[in-house]
C-alpha cells in the first residue's frame, strides 16, 4: 500500500497520477472528469479514472488490475 501525505499544494495528486501512469493503475476518485482534466493539465495521459460509486468489490476479486484511491477520507 502507498500513502501520499502532504499539505495542500505539495504535489500529492501529481504524484498519484505519475504512480498510476507507471503502474498502469486506475484511479478511484470522487470526480473522474475533473481528475482527467487535471491530468491533462499536468501533461499526463493514459490514466483510467472511475468514481467511488462505480468501484465495487467485484472490481478487485480475481483481478490483477491495480487501483489507487484519491482522497479516501
């Protein structure tokens, strides 16, 4: 498990997106469209995003895909 901890404006989201890009992970977040726009602004492409509501336990059962969760709290 990875935890990216830091204050506002310290690059946590950028780190998360770079980690997702490197590992081929999908980012689970509250607003996938906003995160896609942010990734585009960072110049990071090829990341999949899904919302918390779309993410189900079945997504991880018997699946080799990696998921990273943004702003779990």
